[in-house]
């Protein structure tokens, strides 16, 4: 008998479709958090530094670097918008002996590393755009599965804490991604460094922890009409989910507008002598304050048994920080804004994630439903370039951009009060 045949199928005392009751351990949380952070390295090394530098280098004569960056990131975000719920739905139906989520985590990070390597060799804007779209496609497959693992395994009263650790890893992923992109020694080396970290950081979780298996008999028959219809969640039937989605979308849109042109803001508005290094410093300041609040906010929310007040005040703090970028255009102002954004986004990241898992309609469709919810993360990447480019170039520059971003984020924070089923 071969080793492969002798290996027992992945199993777990946890049913793939049941509401979890047993608390997860530190090792499970740590490895899932590391996987989450590694995926964000693969996204945010490019988003924070590498794509902007590459756009400036590859922009054809007569085309602004801002427009190239807007088109590339917008196309990638459109791919993300579609792929996250698609791969979430596919993982819901996966009956592999290794579980529903593990195959997609492994395939996603392997493909993501290859796509980042393709970006490293891009010498034209079309190849750059294709490479970034492939990064979004593959890493969203892994991210959809990682996200769905939380409601699969974590009981409701532990989700704020686990969400906090995932949020901390996300922030560290952004910092590490920006750091690798800055110190690696060029655009090509930066992409390859991010690819290696993404792959190596994600592997421990699927290799060390078993994923609940969905029996083939429990998978509903596949009809394409029903499969496609499942991607519509009626806000009328699920109003709490609708308001929660809109809250996340608007707060993330305000944050995306604040961060999209940060490199150009330092270079063109503040005339910072080292804009690349300035982005790294601001990212580090933001990361420190975010880390100081993300886990504490999640644990505090679990103990209080409430989500709404944390999301509301986190959004207000983020809106105030974004307004600072528009009204106090100095390096000191940027540092203060970065610190406040970290405080607000830290609490928002952990508590809003827990809130979203609390309003999921059905256990059998967690991956798909979280994928639809995650559109509220990716859609702002599409909307932000479309809004930001004309504002910066024609409608008042960075001052107006950050005022608009602050207003959008504040509206999102206030709408959390419309949720009725979660305190």
C-alpha cells in the first residue's frame, strides 16, 4: 500500500456545516493569522510601493503615471470583486479529503507567487495589468478560503479576538510588504521578495491543521441557475447584512481614497525629500497604532457583547484622520493622520469582521457569503481610482480628495446604527 493510500483522510470532530462551539487554540489562530498576513504582503507590497513605481517607469509618453496606476489597480480590483465570492462558493462545495478550504489556500498562494513573479518581469503596461489581475485572482482564492475558516471553526464569542489577531497580521502584512518593496533593491527584487514571503508564510496553516471535510452526500446537486442565483443576497430579506455591507464599503472607500495616492501626495504636495521612505515611515506609524488597538478592540468587543459602538467610533476617528491630510498638509500632519488612522482602523478591522460573521445568513454558504461581503473590501479599489484621479487632476487636488474621503467614511460609520440584530 502506498503512503498516499495509507494516509487517513482529513477529518475533524467539527462538522463542515455546523455552528462551531469549541474554542480554537493558539496554534490554529497563529497559523491562520500568519497566512492572512502573508496574503496581504502579496497585495500591499505592490499596492503601497511597487505598482506606483512601475507605473511611473512604464507610463507611455503623454500618459500620466496616475492614470496608468488607476487603470491597473482598477482592473485588478474588478477581478478581485468577482473572484472572491466565486472561489468562496466553490470552496463551500469542495468535498476533498483535505477539507473544503485547504485546496484553495494552497492553489491560491502557489498561483499568487507565480503571478507576482510575472509582474517582476513586466516591461509594458499591458503585461503589468495582466500580472496584477492574476495576482488578484489567485490570492483572492486563498483569501476567500482563509476568511471562511473563521466561521467554520470559531464560536461567536471568540470571533472578536480571532478577528483581532487576523487584523494584526493584516497590518503586519502591509508593513512587511511595504518594507520588502522598499529595501529589496528595485522593482523586480521587490516583487520576488513579496512572492517568497506570501508563499512561505501561508503554507504552515494548511499543512499543520486539518480542515473539516464536507461529505459528498451533503453537497447539494449543482444547477447553474441555482449556483448563480446564490450570489444575490436580498437586502430586503437580510437587512442587517445589507447595512453591515454598506458600512464596510463606505469606510473602506474612505480609507482607500486616503491611501491610494500616498506616495504621490508626499512627492507632489508635501515635496518630501524621500517619498518612498516616507511611505514606509507612515506605514510603520500606522501599523504600530493599529497593532495597539486591533486585538484589544476585538477582545473588548467580545467581553462587552457589543459590536456597533466600536465600529461607529472607529469610523469617526478614521474620518477625522483623513480630514487632517487635507487640512494640515505638513509632514507632522501626515504623521498624526497615520497614527489616528491606525487607531481607528485597528478597532474597525477586528470588530467589523466579527460583526460580519454574526450576520451571515446560512452556515452552508459561509465562503460564498463572506466572498460577497468581501466585495465591500475590493469594490472600493475600483471606485477609489475612478474618484481620485479626476479630483486630484481637475477638481481641487489633494485637499479636496481627503475632504471627500473623510465625508464618505463618516457616513459609513453612522450607518452601522441601522443594524438591528447585532448590538
